[in-house]
């Protein structure tokens, strides 16, 4: 059998039974693809169900507020996905419906080549190959390709190869097959080569290069940031603000925050909750100190902060680091 035929045969027997595969609704498929960017299926599954229950159509999602969408997204991270999802939903409604071409799909906020190909092929049978991390890995190993996948040359090479292999009449099944194969069989670590139906034709297996492929050029420098958070409590109220655009956690909420600052004027009033908390993001490492300030009278707040009842904190979307802080605060009560 050819490479595509082998994958389709494998998929028929081993493909994952996922709820968004029981529909051709482009909204449901798009939502799953956005959620599963940077998120494992076992975690994203519950979020997909939650979103579909609360906003069963793209019109329902478009009618929501950004705050509501961010709150429902809380815990998934990479919050730009949620903001783009919401903005794209409004694009779709403004245009009168879901786009049915690759060009129209790519024009949606936050939709790149991969997501457009996934939605287009699965919902509309468009003959466009997907290329994601799983596809890079399967193709690099099977064909022994050492071109770095995060270079312009590599992206073009893998995109061309993926498209050349795509059986146009079975684009939906094939795209899902190669993604599933990479996710469950040809995994990043400890792939199941012993039961692999492609073992005999796999260059990486034959040459002992499984652990070397795919190649990714190291380009990013990880930056460190030091944040100090003060949870202010005053007669059942606390102070928060919304993080601005252009920085991490845009649009999410947090308690009083200062960066690389000296708290000495307040130090005698603060109770340390947890110090030097390490929080790793994609391009930076955050080190945070958590403090509690309990006051009988409301202190003056910096511009942009406002008071809310502590009981209402659950109505505001916060980053994972602040969830850790709130767990420490609850432990103090």
C-alpha cells in the first residue's frame, strides 16, 4: 500500500472517537481546532463541550462579551486564542455565514494555514493538506527529512510534500488520519515503532534517527520577569484591574501588581503568602512573590484598579498564576 493508503487503513481501525468528528458543522470543527492549539485532547475535550453547551452556534458566541468568553476559557492558557475566537465569530456573523473557501477561512482572526486546511477539508471537503506538529513529525521521520521545520525552507518543503500526498477525494479522512497517527502512534517521545504499519518504509527507523527528527532550529531566547502581587483585602472587598493590550495575559484580571519594584514603604503592612513562585510561559519565565495586605480602610489604588466583593472574584477571568495566588489567599482565611 502507498503511504496515504496505509494511513487511511490505520485510521479506520485506530482513529480517535472525538465528539467534533460526529458533525460537519464548521463552527464545531473550528472551535475544536482552536481549543486544541497548544492543548492536549484530554484537557480540551471538556472545554469544547462547555463552549458548545453555552454557545451552540457561532451566532451565540458572537453575541457573548469578551469577558464571558475569557472566563469560560480560563485554565487553557494562550488567551489570545479566546480573543481571536470571539473576534472571528463576529466576523462570520457580519459576513452572513461561515466562509467555505480556504481564502475566506484564512481571513478569519486567528486562523492560519493549518486551521483553515483542517476546517476546509473536514467541514467542506476542500482538498488542502494540513501541516501541524504531528504532520511535521510523521513526514520528517518517514521520509528522513532533516530540514528544520521552523525555517522558511522547511515550511515550504513540508507543505509541498503534504499536499502531494493528499488523496483529494479523501481529504477529510486523510488529514485526520495523519494527525491522529502523529498524536497516538508516531509520538514525540517513545513512538510505538514495534506496531507501526509504516515501519518497513520509515527512513528514521531504518537509520536509527527516530530521536533526531524532526529538526527544529533553536531561535528563541527565554526572558525572565519578576512580578510582585499584593492581594488587598478590606471588609470583604478586594482590588483588581484588567491587564492591558500588548503584554502577557491581555484582557485578564489580577490583583495589585508591580514589576521589579521595591515594596519597602509597605513591607511592614504585608504578610507574605508565597515567594519566588516560578511560572513558565512559552517565551518567558515569571518569578512571582505573593503578599496579603489586610486593611480596615480602603487604601488609595493606582489608576485602573477597582474594588469588587471577594465573593465575585469567580466572575473574572484570571491567568493560572493568579489562580495559584488565590489558592494561597483562601488558605489564609
